């Protein structure tokens, strides 16, 4: 490894980013006494994971043996063995037979010229005996990094011992560099065969873009544009070490690269490929330079760009490992993106321009031709600028706003200062495209640059709007912008409409004042109509409609119709703040779930076609919400996770995504994960000063607490929601649907009077607005109050009615909760035996919804009701009682003889979840396998 890389790896923190799954798998294996072999390419983070795991498990080991091989020392025999056993030789020498002790001391000290050929058996047995002797005093952990550089003699001896340790408490934690897939990697296979039989191989793959971003932030490379992070991720191939080196080069660079310019590739990374590039002929190197400059290079494109011997020259590069076969077609694919980046960065500027000039006529796509023309040109050129602006418009229409932004900025650089349109106008168009593409930081920087020199009111107000849009939900952070924007707008109704539309958002998000937000939006709509700005008028009407819907205002439906009137603006129509979104919200709150699903599905399809990243994040969340109301919990969980992944990757809409993720996890996933996400949502919204989503986040937190059985915590969170929504003027209970949860939690904490107050106040609003599903949920909640008062007959009547109404409306999960409450009510009557048929119906409905947390609650309730007094007949009752509910269920199924797949099917979880749960069961019960678990059960039945 080059010195630069070794130093970078050595100074990294032990924080493991993006390795949660791999780290968890390795941790579970070590916890149950197994060994681990980490593998992956250079720089992928094996040493970081190995070091972190070693530090964690060294505390439980009596002895820790370490070695870390290097390429330069791999020819020295027994060096790694000396690192491992040299420090403890004095502790074990007395336990070895004389012949073994002599052979081992000779190998470790270099005295006596011991060799495997001469002392093979004695040395092999000596290493095995030494490890066993150490294990007699307590568990031993062997930590070996960079196994690929292990000297052959040490590797042979360690492998011999590893294969024969059996139940001896010696664990191996090793890491080896592997480049290819597991099935083709002979080096990986060789090291796995030399490991103990119970070794688990854990491959470390590339990081995602979000994980690369988190890694760069953790190392202090903050403030990078998301587009720059995207380029780092693409160039590094997700390799953390390469990403950090690229981040370091950017931090040391005097100026960030402009759109279209390559990332600065540091010498430490260029060294990885330049030695191989030097083996190419000059012509082959020029051919690869053209390929590196192209977006999708093929042999045909290279021929069209004047590279007549492209096939032979690319074959030469492939033989050197610079190119790799492309399984999807004839494309010329570099073996790693870094090779392409280093090749391009190393080439002189005239050669780069020549490559782009050739591609500007060879490429078939007009967008690509325009980009290459720009990169082949220096200085300003109105003809090139016009071509780039046309290409940006084409990219925008194709649904590639990020490409449009990049082309727009190139167009601005090629536009003369006196051009029409001017360079700043083109920059602002590019900034607006960046907002659409989910790159707010790039947009904000471009807008602020324009503001440093723009004097025209139109350009200045437009730039202020970009700054405000880029703030997202943290709009309170740009409060100082509004007076300046109003001053720049003067008395121009078109410009004033833009500002007042953003003021409406400020009233809503910062102040939590829906009434003021509605007034600001209505004023913006009137100004826009007077100024002939239909786009802003439509956005303002959509905002007004959504505010009225959430407030329970009687004009909501009429305002939605106005917002949907022709003429329409296609981009506004599908925008997440447009009329289509407002109509979706109104449909959901009006219990028209089928229409809401159709509406949001069509909107999602359109924004994906247009590349509207932020809108896609929101519509995935909206669709998840609809599926959750419909009782499709599994589908809602998938959509919520997809939305949150996109939100985290793009850094937009994260608070709302986390909130919806919490609700989905509570319904169909992991309740503890739901609590984590809900707490994160509350923290994010409080940090952003987002009054709109704070109440929604608290409602999610309250719901998660209720599902996990902490009614007191649910009450605390949901009381805050009630206060916030009352202060904001929100009267429509269908907005957050938290009132039923609050009433139920209040009953469970012995406060039925307050629960009844919540029900009566909410019912009045629900009756006024015709919110039938809310009324049915309130009936379910009132049944709990009546049951607490001993009014059993009235409670049954309410629950039966609630179940029927919720079923008719298609609210599957709420229907199942009503049936569950009915089963609990029957079971709790004095003198009554549990009616398992009612529980069976609740379980059936929860299974249909794939509401796994609720299904587990039913099963727990049945188990508690049907348990007979006296000693439990199960094996080792005290030990089994220490298991969590899920662990007990898995253990019981295995005791019955179920396979992991059968257990997963019966519990509606993945096989992987069953395997992980069994691992915890083994650890808690002090056993090692499912055979031991079955024996434990058999022993209990025989008592």
C-alpha cells in the first residue's frame, strides 16, 4: 500500500460509518464464539471494522494476539507468527513438549534456522498447543490484518491450528484484501479454507452516496455541494479511503471545480493507476482519454471520434486491468471510476479539449454534443452559450434537472456580459433547476453569487426566492431575506406575488399560524393574477387550499377547484406544493382512499418522469401514508423506507420522511425502530424551527409509545400535539389522526375523564366536517372509556359499530384494532373465560394487514390469558422467561421442530430476522445450536 494510503488508514477514527449490517453480522458471530473473516478491496474499510471489533471484544478476552502483515515483509518466514506468539512465548513454553518448544523458539527467535520442511510437524503442533495453553487461562482473540501479505510459513501454521481448535475458546478476527467477486476470488477461498470451520465471511462493499457524505462530514470535509459529493461517490466507487482522499484534495484545492470540470485527483490516488497507464502506447492512452471524457463510451463512438484502432487499443488496456467487460453491452467500461478520473486529471488541458472537440461531433445525443462543445471552448462564445441553453432546456424536458443545471452554468460561463439573456439570468435558471434536482446548496451559492452584482429588481427578487427555497423547512434561518426581497420588489405585482407566496410559507412553518399563512397566500394569488403570473397564482391557490383543508375551513373544496382551473402550468400541476397535492390531501382527509391512491400514484409517475427529486420524496411518503390508512402495512413500510432513503441521500424532506417512517415501523415493522425514528423527527423539526411538522412528529412519537406499551409517555407526547394544533388553529382531526391514540393512552393511565373530553371536542369537529373514519375511531376510544366505567354492554356496542364503519371505509388497520379491543373487552369481564375466537379474528385481520407489532401483541395477550396457574411445563422456565417476546416465539417454534424458513413464514418476518433472533437466544441461554435448544425442550418435558 502506498505510504499516503497507509497513513490515511492509520489515522482514521474508529467510527464505523455505513457498515451497520456488516458490523452487526460480525458482532453476532463473535458473540457466539465464532470466527470472522472480513474481505473486500483495498481501502474499503476492513481495517477500521477490524480495529473497532477488536477493541470491543478484547475486553471479554483473556488474551489478545495481534499481527498486521505488510507486502514488503511478506518474504520473511515466521514474521507474523513472531508478532502473534512472541509476546506470550514465556507464558506457554512450559506447557509445550520439549521438541515442540525447541522448534517454536527457533522459529520465533531466528536461532537454529528452523524451517517448515525440517520441523514441520513439531512446529504445527507447537502452534496448536500454544493456543490451547493460552485458552486454558481464558478466551483468546487472534486479530490478523492484511492476511494477503502474511508470510507463507506463518499462514500455513496458523491455518493448521485454526482447523483443529474445535471447541477451544479461540476466536479469529481476520481481514484479507479481495478484489473480485467471491465465486472467482481464489485468494479469498484460500484464506477461508485456512480458517476455523465456523468462520463467517463478511464482505465489505462500497458505501452509498449518503454514507460517503456522512463519512466526509465526520472527517471534517463539510460544506461540500451535494453535486460534489455525488461526484466524489461516483469517482471513488463508494470506496471510503478513496472518497476521503478526494475530499482532502478538494479541501486543499484553492477553488472548487466548476460544473464540467474534473475533481482534483490527489497524487496518492493517481499512483494507483498511472504506473499501469505508463505501459500503454501513446495512441492507446489517447483513446482511453477520449473514453474517459465521454459519458457512455462505446467502440463505435471512439471510431466516430477519430480513434481508428479503438478495438486493439482498448484490448491492450483491458489486458493491463484498466478496462473491464461490460455485461450489459459493448460499452467501454473502466475497471474502476478512479482510473478514468486519474487519466483525465493527468492529461494536459489541450489534450482534454481535443478529446471534447472530437466528441462534440461524434456524440449522437444533442445534450452530450453541447456539453463537449462547451468543454472544448475557452472564453465566451454566444453561439456555444445558445447551444448549451437549448441543451439545458432539452434535459429539463427529459426529466434531468441536475444535467440541466450543469449545462445552464456552462452556458452562463460562455455567455458574454452584454449578451441577451445575460449570464446571470442563465445562472438563475440553472439555480432553479438545481432546486428541482434536489441540490439546494448549489442553488443557494449560485443565487448569492448573482446577488453580489445584480441590480435589476427582477433578477434580485428571483435570486432571493432561490435562497428561500434552498432553506427548505429551515425557512426561519433566512428571515433577514424577506425585508430585502420586499424592498427589491417595489410595487411590481409579479415580484410582490413571489415574495408574499414565500411569506405564506414563513407564517406556516416558522409561526405555525395557518390563518395568517392562508391570508398571505390569498394575497399572493391576487397579486400574481394582476401581474399575469399564472404559475405563482397556481402555487398560491394550492397553498391556500391546503391551509384551508387542514384548518377545516368551509372554502377548502372551492379553493381546490379554483387551483385546478385552466390554464395550468404542467410543472406546478405535479409539484408537491401544487394543486394535485392539495387535492390528494383533501381526498385522504375525506376518507376517499382509493381516489387518493390513484391521484398520488399518477403524480409520482409524472415527477419521476420529470426528475423532480424533492417531489418524488414527498409523493412516496404520501403513497405510504395512503397504504397505511388502507391497512397495507407491508407496502407502507417499503414505501416509507424508500422515501426516507431518497430523502437522506438528497438531504431534502428528511424530517417528514423520518416521521412517516416511524408510523410505518410502528404498524408493520420494528416498534423500537419506530421510537428511534420518531425521536429523530422531533429533534429535527425542533432544530429547524418547523412548527408544521413538529406536531406531526410528536404524534408519531406518541403512537410509537402506545404501540410499545408506554401509555404514560404517549400521553405526554400527544398532549403537546393537542396544545400545538390548538395554537395553530388546526381544527380538522383528520390531519394527524392522533386523538384516538391520546384517548386510549389516557384510559390506560387511569384518566378516563380527560379521555372523554378529548373525544367530545374532536367529535364535534369531525361531525362538522364529515370525517367518518375519525368518528369511528372515536367510537372505539369511547368504548374503552365506557369499559373503564364498567359499562360493558355500551362498550361492546360502540366497538361493534366502530369495526363495521372502519371496514366499510377501508381503514384495515383501524378495523383490526377495534376487533382487538373487543377481544380484550370480552376477556376482561369478571367471571368470563377468554374468548379465543375474538383473538383469532383480530390476529387474522392483523395478518391480512401485515401489522406485525400488533400481531405480536395479540399473541402475547392470548398467551397471558390462557396460561394456567402453577409451574410452567416448559424447559428451564426461569431461563426462557428472560427472553424477549420475539425470542420466545422463535425458540418455541424451533423447539417444535420448525425450520428457520417455516418459523419466518409463521411469524411474518424474514429468514434473516429468525437467524439473528436465534443467535440472541443461544447467547442468552448459554447454548450453541438449535440441537441444544431442542434438547433443552426435551429435558423440560421429561421432568
